[in-house]
C-alpha cells in the first residue's frame, strides 16, 4: 500500500520527460543508489500542529513528502513543551492519521438499545436526529439532564455546545481518575492547583523525589527532558516505587516501598525534617500557618514506626530526608499526576505539599516556579443560559473539595439506583473511552443502559462507541483546526494546530459538528463563524499576530508580565488560601470533618494466593488510544504481566506463558496475558501497562492483545475530599487454564 | 537473575528473534558444490596419473553427476537470493575478499569445464543413443544427430565435433585446469561459512578443511556406489575410510577448539552437546554418516559382505545433514543477547 | 573524518523514540527497523541494575559485512559510514551473516538495508533523526577526528564501552557508562 520514497522518485520521474526517465535506468545499471529520502523533485511541506496523543500537547510540525503524503511529525524547536523533540508516542502519532481502522462515517444503532448493530447514515441525518433527541430529552427532563464526558482539545467545542444548551454537567477522566486529589491538596495548601504542565523546575533542581511518578515510562515530555538535563548536572533522584521503575534505575536512592503505605513514609520524612531542624525556618515562619500543630502531630510518626509499615529501613528514611534538605530549596517532591491510588489521596498529596513547603521549594529556583499563561480574548458569543442545577447538585454531600466535574458523580446521577432529583438522561462522550478509563466498568455500563440517548464522538471504534446510539467520526488532530493551545509555562506561549490534510474518509472536525447541531437547536449565535480558522485569525489579530504568521511560527512566546518566576528575596507573597498563607494545618479540611493534618490509614491487603494489581504507563503508548496505532503497536503490541521470579516459581510459570487473571470479586479477564518473569516487581504485587486488551474486533491490531487492567478494577476506594477514584486496591490471582469464556463477537 | 530483552524495534523477518535467513537452499548448494568438486577432482586426478582405465567410473561416469549437481546447486543459490533480478551484479566485480564473489566466478568457470569433461567422454560412455522415439529424442535432437557406426550419433553441429576432438586431444591439460578449479570449488564450499566470523559456530579455521574432506568423501562414496569394477570399488572404499578418519579427527578438533574458546563458542558447542542439535549431529552425522559407513566398509574390505549402497548412501546422507546442521546451528549462535 | 555516536546509558530511558523516529524519517516499511532498544537487568529484588541501550549498525572500522559482499553493494563512504546500494544488492545475505550485531535486515523488496547514520541529513548539517528526537538528549553524534564535536567531547569526559568487542569489528557506537 505504501509506496516508498524511492518508488516515488522512479514513478514521478517518468512523468518528467525522457531525461528524467533515463535516470532510474542509469541508476539501475550503474548501481547509483538513491536511498536518500530527502532527495527528489517534489516539494516537502510542513504544517503547524500540537500533539494530541497525550495532554502535554507538544507543538511540532507535520511533514508531507513530495507525494503530498504524510511523512513524519517533528517537534517545534521553540516549544517549551517539546523543545523540538516529541516523545515516541508523538513521533508515532502519524499512525493515528494513517490507521485504516478509523471510524469512517456517522453510525446509528439499529434495533434494540443493547444491539451491536449499526448502519451508516449521512451527517445530515445524524445531526437532525441528535438535535431532535436533545430537544425531546430537554423538554422531558430539563436541558440540564444532558451531560458531556470529555477529554482532549476538541471537547471544548462540545462543551460550548452543551453550555449553550443550558447544561453545566461536564466531566473528564483527567480529574477524578487522574489529578483531582492532587489539585485539591495543593489548592488547600498553596492556594492554587498545579495544572498541566506542572510548574516543576526540574532542570535546575538538585534533588528530585518521585513518589510513584514513573518518569521515563510516563513520557510527559518536558519533565523527562528536564530530568535528563538534571541528571547531567548531577541531580540526586529518590524514587519511591514498589517496582524497579525505569527512573528507579537512575536514582541515587530507590525505596522499594510496600504498596499503599506511602503516607507513612511521607509522615516519617516530615518527622525527620522537623525534628532534625532540616526545614526552611525562615520560609515556614513567614509564609505558613500551622507549623506547631504539624510538629506535634508528626511526633508519633518516627522512621522506626514507618519501617514496620513501609519496609523501608529507618536509616534510609533519615538519610533520604537529609538528602532532600541538603538540596533545599532546589528540591522537588514530585506531586505526581495520576494521583487516584488508594482513596486517601488528598491526604497523601497534602503530605507531599507540606513536605515541599518545609523544604521551601514552592516559588524557588529548582523547586516550583510560578507559571504564566498567554492571554487570549474570547471570540464573541452570547452568555450561556444559567442551568438550574449542576453536577455538584447530584449529591451535594459528596466531595466538597471537587473543583472540576467528577465523572463518577455524573455516573451516579445517571445510574438506576440514583434516588435524587437531578437525574442525567443523555450523554455526549468525546475523546474518552469510559469503560476503560473509569473504574468499575459494570456500574458505568449500568448507567449507560439507563440513558435515553448517547452520542459518542471518537476517531476510533473503541469500547465506548459500542454503547452509543449515534457515533460521530471525528478526524484526527492532524486534519483539523482546534483552539490555540494556551497553557502555562515559564514563558507565556501559544501554539497553533492547522489541518495538514483533508480529513480521511468522511470524518469531520468536532467544531463543525457542534456548530451544525447548534444550528438545528436554534443556537447558531453561539457559533458565529464559518470556519474555525476565522476564530483563530480573529483572536490572533487581537494579540498582534495572525493566522498566517502563526502558520509559519507554530509557537509564539510572549514576555512575562512580571519578573516573578520565583519568589524574590525577602518577598512575602500572598497565597490563594483562606489564610493567605501556606496552610500546613488546614482549617478548611477540618471544617468538613476531614483530617486537617495528613494521616496514615492502613489499606486492605491481598489474601494468600492473591497479588496487588498495579499498573502504569508504557513509554510508547497512551492509555487505550494508541493500542491500535500502526506505528506504536509496532513498538509494543501487547502488555505483559510482570511477575517476580519467586512467585513464578511457586506457580511454575514460564516466560511468555499465557494466563488469565481473576480478581477478588471473581471477575476473570476476558483475554489471556503473557507472563514476564522479572526481578523488577515485588513478590506481593503484579504489574501491567494500562490500555491494552481491546474488545472491539474492528480494532484489528488492538483486539485481544493483552488484557485490560480496567476490567479487573472493580473495587474502587473513593477519595472523600475530591471524589478521585482510587484504583490500586484490587487483588488478582492466576488462572492457568483457559476459563473457556466465549469471546464476545 | 539476569534478563536481557529487545524491547522494541527488532522484529525484522528472518533476523529475529534468531537469525534464520538461510534455509534449505544454502546447505543443498554447499553439499552439491562439495560433491561436484570431489567428483571432478578424482576424475582429473586419475587422468593426470594416466589411470583412466583403472578407474573408468571415477573418470568417465561419475563426473556426469558434476554438472548436474552444479546446476541444481546454482538453482538453489539463485532461489536463496532475495533480490533475484539483480543476480548479474555478481559478475560485474571480482571481490577476492568475498568468498561468495570468487565462488560465483569459480562456478562460472567450472560449469562449462565440467560440461566439456563429460562431453569428451560421451561417445565412450554412451555409444548408442536412441534418437528415434519418444519425447526425450526430441530434446536430444537439439544437440545430437543420427549417425552410422559403432557410435550411432554425432554432435548436431560440426564445430562441436571439432571441439570434442580438441578436448580429447588436450584432455590432460584440461585435467590440470579442472584439478585446480575443483580444489578451489572445494575450498570455497568449505570456507564459505567460516568466512562469517560473526557466527561463533562458523568462526573457526577448521570448518573449511572439514567441508573439503567431507565433500571429497561424498564424491568417493558416489564413485564406489556407481562403480561395477571390484578393484575400483575397493580403492575408493579405502580412500573413503581414510577421508572419514580425517574428518572425524577434524571434528574432534573443532569441538576442542570451541571448548577452549570464548563463552559464545562454548555455548555454540553446547548446541551439539545436550543441545537442540545433539540428535541430528551425533546420530545422523557422526554415527550414521561417518562411523557406521566406515565400519561397513572395513567389514566389506575384510570379506564380510555388506551391500555397497548402504555405506554410500549413509555417507551422502550424513554429508547433507551435516551441512544442514551447520548452517542452521550457525545462524543461531551469536555474540549478543 | 570519522563519524561516530556515543549513547549515554545513564540517561537513556528505553523509550524507543529513536526507533519510531528512524522508521518515519527513513520510510522504513512497517515490520522492519534499523535500530532497536535493549533492556538488561541484573540482580535480585531489591538490589538491581538496569541498562537500556539504543542499538543500530556500529559503522565498524573493520567491516566484515563489506568484505563478504560479493557485489560491492555494501561499501564504506566518507566518514566511515557503511552503506548499501540497493540496486547493486542481490540479497544473498552474506553481509547479514557477517554482522555480529544483526544490524542488517532484508527488506521486503529483497535488498538489504541498515542504518545509514542518516547521511542524507548529515549533508544538510543535521544530526541523524534518532539523535535529533531523543527526549533525554542521550545520544551524541559527530566526527571523532574533530575534538570539538559533541561525540569527542563527551567521550573525553566519560567512561565508555562498545558491544561485542571480541567480534573484532571495531564498532563506532560507544555506550557511556
Ligand atoms: N507514555 C505515557 N506517558 C504518560 C501517559 C501515558 O498514557 N503514556 N499518561 C499521562 C497521564 S494523563 C498521567 S496522569 C501520567 C501518570 O503517570 P504518573 O503520575 O507517573 O503515574 P503513577 O500513578 O505514579 O503510576 C505509576 C507508578 O506507580 C507505581 N506504584 C504503584 N503502586 C504504588 C504505591 O503504592 N506507591 C508508590 N510509591 N508507587 C506505586 C507503579 O509501580 C508505577 O511505577 O502519565 C502521563 N504520561
Ligand atoms: N484502569 C485504569 N484507568 C485509568 C488509568 C489507568 O492508568 N488505569 N489512567 C487514568 C488517567 S491518569 C487518565 S488521564 C484517564 C485517560 O482516559 P481517556 O482519555 O479516556 O483515555 P483513552 O483510553 O486514551 O481514551 C481516549 C479516547 O479518545 C479517543 N480519541 C483520541 N483522539 C481523539 C480525538 O482527537 N477526537 C476524539 N473525538 N476522540 C479521540 C480514543 O479513540 C479513545 O476512545 O484514564 C484514567 N483511567
Ligand atoms: S508528551 Fe508525547 S504524546 Fe504527549 S503531547 Fe508530547 S509528544 Fe505528544
Ligand atoms: S530515544 Fe533516547 S532515551 Fe529513548 S530509547 Fe532512544 S536513546 Fe533511549
Ligand atoms: S555493525 Fe554490522 S553491518 Fe554495521 S558495519 Fe559493523 S558489521 Fe557491518
Ligand atoms: S545481501 Fe546485498 S549487500 Fe549483502 S552481501 Fe549480498 S549483495 Fe552485498
Ligand atoms: S542514524 Fe538514522 S538510520 Fe541510523 S538508526 Fe538513527 S535514524 Fe536510523
Ligand atoms: Mo492522567
């Protein structure tokens, strides 16, 4: 199917007259190789974009070859997220575009709601149907009963649509399944969340403490690059992970902690740092409140106490605490990103925030810098109608500190067992694969079955599309305009996405879909443009640039308004907390009956024969979205189950033996997984990469390859402060014989 | 525990997870090349020594197999090429450092020589050819025509008649040339593998002599099998026993060399010693292909009758398996991972 | 001039970006690769060592692959880069058998292919694609004869090793340890 560049040169030169025809013939005879991919007569072009394979959103260039086909995608040198270098997923991102398994046409379910049969329909039919359904459901239950599950840049357009329609029920897995507890813990402590990319000054740091954060496998580009730069400068890394992660192997200290006991270690560290007077006295005195209470509180949490819980020796705990203090304030106790682990996550992240405060790293070079964003004017659009209720009202008692939509709360409101009045009756799902991303899939599906209407906007036929009444095929980021990327960084900056190609098949950009649906709902005023490029051009002109300029630049940086990347010497900055100070002790938490100072709570343990299921990232994949990508499945086509040799011996496992997993609730994995016997994992746990084991046969590369951690995560420990869904208290045992489950077709 | 993995990238067909680029074609080619070299060598040798009537099978009949073996071998080699239409590139350069290159050239030379050799004896060996009936006669008529006399055919073209006369007249000189090139051919098929130092199993100087001796031994076995004269049979039987003993001796040296070598070679040897090739090598090559035929031939020589086809077949079969085993196993052995 | 590469195992995270970048840059057909990544683990939990290595043709000084090539398709160009001229290659596999690193493969079209050090990029003064993409900046490329090249500079200050030195090929990819 793919013609190589060399073929092309031969083919194209035939069209160029006799002289050119002769060249390949001459080459054939003289053996002059022409394997230089850049030579040739055609024109190579490049098109600005920012990567959508994960939410680091690195800016780069999509290259077209002389044939006008996609060639490669390369980072933009001026982009602070990528510094001109994409991660493997970004580099292989062109596979998203190339994938022939993509959704090609709008689909409508035929027959019963549980049927898996779809017919292709036209875009007009799809939009007419959707608009009619929205009106009908809006009339029956109120416009608020329509919710949007979203992830990714193009979800803004549908967010805009449902807001215009009168619903504020939007949520994404990036909060309650990801960084929710972290954002709230930092807001409670420092008065602001960390956002993305996290304002970590890793490149100038002298000590980096990673609690689980598996940089190098977690390929968040800027962080990996800065960590590497810091390694060159001799940074000392302390990694706390029950698994010998990639970064553990680069660390001065690897603390092979017993899973689920991090809070004990953190408290012991705080204990040592306070009791050995290693904390930043001046900083704490001037900028924080509650130190005395904290000091008193942590007296009980000695390293000896923590040893019994974490299996980390007291002298190591002391030594690492001193290592951090030695580097302070150029030290980062990394806040992590996927923070929803054990349901006490706000508490863990509070301990991390407090530790950073004690070390004085917030607002300091080599610690946390003060990020700044570019300011873009809003494209004019009428004010949104005010909804009568929102997601918080589904269950007002729950998750008082959640500041963003909680997916699982919306699922609660959608579930047949919901007793409240604020019911969700229809879903839009864009760019998130809910059955795989939200734990307790069974409950998600029950909520889905309870809906009157579901629209899924996706690029691929993933699990979630199988539950839709209407499936809308979105084109990939390589084929569409989206909003400018405006994310905080050291320097304010913006990045542009332009389509490098016409959308393949009949796929379309989300902005167009949202606009077409809005027109049918009489909400056309909210989408007052012909093409999304009009919006971008207008916005850019307001800030002294233009679409044309940005097409050439890709990324534009702006000066910071103030010289406040770090706190100035002697400055007493004000924090966004109620007290205006760093809150070591949180009155706010106390007022809701939560521990105002971090605590350690013992977690459930596996029974004999069971192992804790832990999961993480592969550097070459992003969740379930890349596990059918032709470029990236090439690098890794399945996940394997990491098993310690001791355990393997007990079970008489061989490398690559196929086994099935059964969890504590009797759920057996649908597919088998190959065993990888490795010392890199503890004997009480097993490990796998999230995102594999696709169940849709239309995913020709991903179907049945490895297994999905999500299907085994049926026990969810919810973080009561933020609503984050802790997923690491699931235990599995091995099934060596095929449990004979029929594969659903 | 030590774990060593290729985590991405390398799943190149025929290379990964282990090299398996060369399949049946190369061992067959090496076998036939060695056989042809041996046959031509013996034929030329006894012409030079003026013993052509003492060993008529070796000189006149058995060499008929040589061009056939070479042609089949070349077909096998051609099949092995992955970029076949470019095979002619072989004949645009001579690269003395590359055995493949000079091997190709030797074959280029020795193929017509072997035809000449066989052609020069054709009237002696086949005085009567049926050119009257059947499909085969149509083919034969492309080069032969009917004639009168003791020999009932002539070459179709007169220049071939002239050329034949020339060959017969200059047979000794031709024998010298063939002797030279058959040795080169033998050496070439022998050292082809050992030129690839990258495979620990092949990275030994003794492999060439082993293949050379083994090729000659298969040739001797063929002659002894085809011969009807008891004296010739016996003589080649003796030659064969001698070659087998030399070969066994070389094989012993080969393994001693491996065991004294670096770890990769110890590992290579292990493939034959309790490894996956033990049965093939130990049973088929050493016992059935060398020791048993030697015993049978000694028995025959000392008067206990064993049908000559048995040792002859065993030697040929053993020789073929030997090449298969060496090519397969060699590709498995490696320096890394 | 002597092109060479030094790869810092202390920084490489085994992410395989170098592999996919090579594949896109050089139009490598799906299912084939010029470079690859290995992972080596030694020890017993929890005292473990782990090394990632990005590997490719070593552009050896002593090139058995070029020696054994019967057609001259495999050859050495300026700077010691070992290349294959596809139109001269008959696909005999001699070079593949000669390479102790299994760095060559037989392309679907039949000719043999391997890392070229991206010589087409070098002409434009760019680094090889893998070097240029590596998110940990752990690969250094340049001319060993020039003491100011990135590769010379980093090698002057660090300990290094090569792979399978006993194979005698004098490889020119150096692993900083
Ligand atoms: N390549 C790649 N990179 C990605 C992504 C991707 O999909 N692919 N996704 C991005 C996103 S959205 C996120 S949120 C981040 C997530 O990346 P991180 O925030 O780094 O993820 P973690 O939750 O820390 O989870 C992984 C690590 O936690 C360890 N772990 C498990 N249990 C415990 C425990 O009890 N204690 C401790 N200390 N460690 C434990 C695991 O062994 C593993 O090494 O990655 C981002 N980067
Ligand atoms: N079991 C388990 N669950 C987890 C995690 C885990 O590690 N383990 N990680 C959690 C974390 S940290 C996060 S951030 C979330 C991530 O959760 P999700 O973002 O839901 O992750 P994906 O599985 O990648 O699903 C993305 C979906 O978007 C589609 N898609 C990709 N690009 C586009 C596009 O351009 N347009 C549209 N319309 N669709 C697109 C994909 O085809 C896919 O169906 O998952 C969380 N859930
Ligand atoms: S980190 Fe990688 S996948 Fe994520 S946006 Fe950047 S290049 Fe794309
Ligand atoms: S891109 Fe760099 S860090 Fe990643 S595997 Fe290759 S050499 Fe290592
Ligand atoms: S690594 Fe292999 S292919 Fe490359 S030069 Fe060395 S021997 Fe030749
Ligand atoms: S496969 Fe090609 S490059 Fe390799 S030795 Fe044969 S002709 Fe030369
Ligand atoms: S130097 Fe070029 S050809 Fe060689 S591995 Fe790197 S990217 Fe591939
Ligand atoms: Mo996430």
